[in-house]
C-alpha cells in the first residue's frame, strides 16, 4: 500500500476521504459509464450540491434514507451526498421486490426512499407507494440540487452507525447489518492493500452498487486514485465492448464471474478476451482450485480471491504475488488489524491446521444487527463475530475455508464436507459448475446429492461415472454421492451469483 493510500485510509469518515482525494487529484476520473466520466473533483462538488438538495427536502444528520438503485454514477453521487450529510443509509438490492423491500423499510424506519422509477420493466416507485414508503423520490437521472452554502458542517465521527446493509435472507427474513464509515473504510483498505493496485489501473463494478462490495470497491478507488467502469446491467458477451473500450485491467466479482469470463475466452482461445486485463479478483462464494488454474492457464491473467460477508466486507484476500498453491487453495491472509480465531464446538481456540468455526474481530467487523437479540447471539464473550463458516488457518496465516456449519452433510453419523466433493467435481472435464447438498434420508439421516451444470457440448454424466471419477480422485467411499441431478443452470442470487442451495434442497427432497 502506498504512503498516500495509507494516509488516506486513516480518514475518519467517507466524506473526509472524498475531500482528501479530490484535493490530490481533482481532474482524474473515478467513475466511467458509457460515454460519461466523473472526476474525483466533480464527485466532491456534485455530491455537495445533491446533499444541499436533500437537506432542503428535510434530510438531516441521522435521518434514515433507504435507496434501491442500480449501479450508476447517480447512485454513487447520492450515496456520497448522504455521507456528506451524515445521514443513515439503507441500501436495497434493486432486484428485490415487495417482501424484501417492505421488510427493509419497516425495520430501518426509513424516512425517505429513493427509487429508479421504472427500471428494466418494473415500476419501483409504484411498489414503494404500494408499500406505504415515506418520502419517496426518484433518483435515476435527476438528483436533488441546491446551493451547498445551506449545508451544516460535515460529520467528523466515523464510528457512529450510518449504514444498514441487508443479508440475503434466503432462508428467513434478512438481517439489518449495522456499519460505520470506519468499518467500510477498513474493509476497502484491506482490499486495496492486498491487490497491489496503482493509479494506472482501471477497475470495474459488475455487481450491484447496493451490495456491501459497493463501498468496499469505491474506497479502494479513493485510496489509489484510479477509475472503475460501472455496469448497470452485467451480461457477457455484451459487456465485453465496455471492458475493452476503457482498457480495464482488473475485473471480477465472484466465482460465477470468473467462470463467465472463462467461457468467453474458450470461444476464441487464441485471442485474449480483454487485451488489457491482468487480474481477476473477487470473493463472496467458494472458489474451486481448478477455477484458479483454468483462469491462469487459459486467460493468461492472475486470479486473487478473498473472503467477505455483509457483516465484514473484507476479511482476507489473496495477493497477486503469493504462490500459486496458496492462491488456488486458500482465501488469502487477513490484513493487520483483522483477528481470526478458529474454535471448537465449546469455543476453545484451536491450533493451526485444525478445522473449526471461524470467528472474527477487527475494525471492519460490523457493530451488530438492528435486532439487539441477533447481535447478542452473533458475538462471543471476547467480542468475536461468530460466522458459521468452517475452516483452518495455516502456519503462514492463510485461511482455508472448508464449508459452512449448515453445509456439513451428516450421513450415518459421519460429517461430510460438501465443498470437498464440489472441488473434485469441478476438475471433471464435463462439469461447468457443481453444488453438493444433503437430502433427508430415513435410513442414513442425510444422503449426498450432487447437482451439476455441464459444459456446453459435454456428454451426459451418470451417477456411476461420477462416483467412479471421485473414487479415482481419492474420495473416501462414505462421501460418495448417492444421487446425481443434472440441471441447465444452478439457481443463483442476483448479487454475487451465489448458488442458492436451499432451492436445490426444496426441489430434490421429494
């Protein structure tokens, strides 16, 4: 991390970070979208005018403002305008509908709600009114605007809760995750520190800006002073022209994104799919080792993967100069200030190379949840966040995730890691993607079911062929799948395209 980036990372608030970067490089671009470009100086100046417009509408420090907006320059302007005011923001993923949006509005007690109007054929403003939202206004192309002289002084406290993010809520109601400016700056600093980027890089945001990755990535831009291309709707191959036109050097998002880029590269193996690309980076979902090796081998770029969640936007990250073995098989190392503790079922700390539950403590960790009962359940007596993830730390400090506590299949009393089987299946030449789940079984307790997406043109894969392959790879007999399902596409969420295993369990439990 450069001295300048390190100094900027000490900013108390996001607005202070914006002001300091704008003073250093006012004319450099920060956000690129189509033919438009926003400089660091314009980000500061226009966000102040938007803040003034919001202030005239009644938004004050501490006012809760929810917004459900796509990945656009205007969204960034609005969010930094709210940061300038010291409002409390509640970002909502734009693909969410009545149930999730209504829950977020009620639980956050939002006093204002910004929508994109009609976006991709859906009327968000009509939904907001149907839900009885307060202070509804559209913020797609036109934003509130006024003279900044009306504004009070910027916030100076970076440790007050000013962000409410929402967990995916795939199996129950979402949780409102409480963040401060400092926790988001710490998360973005971790990402910036690990990736070794420079002011000559060009990044990309192919994920919803309302995801916790939005501020994570934007903090990195502010620390290093380079731009990113924003994609309002990401799809390949349609987005490739934008990557090429802007000379993107760093792309990614999650494992599903890596696979999509790989699929495009395989269409024309002799021509680099994005000529300027040198690094794929992301997190948010497990990365099979074979995906790492395929990206490096076939795309000719480095791949670094990390570990994060809504509660802790960046925990560990692979570094481009790390060994291939570590990059392929671990989630990288934590930055200074992030403590990782591996514990057994009784909460006792375990030594290196011993599997247990992952717990976290550090500045990037959230303050808890909107519901105090959920907060009390989420932290242990030493203040460590209980993640529900399983893994171990190597003597080198690298974290290896082996699954989720709820993703362990218990067959005849034996624990089976779904991830171990998935990693092996990903190495099969016919397999595009794999999900392994436990299904209820009267005799065994649970049976192992492998659900596969096959590569285009691949021959059908039978259960006997799959289990024979897994045996050859050294998988123990008691871990072999007893059921195989082939699907056209695994069900995924709309943020980082994580596989929704609960839908697979619902579908194949009969």
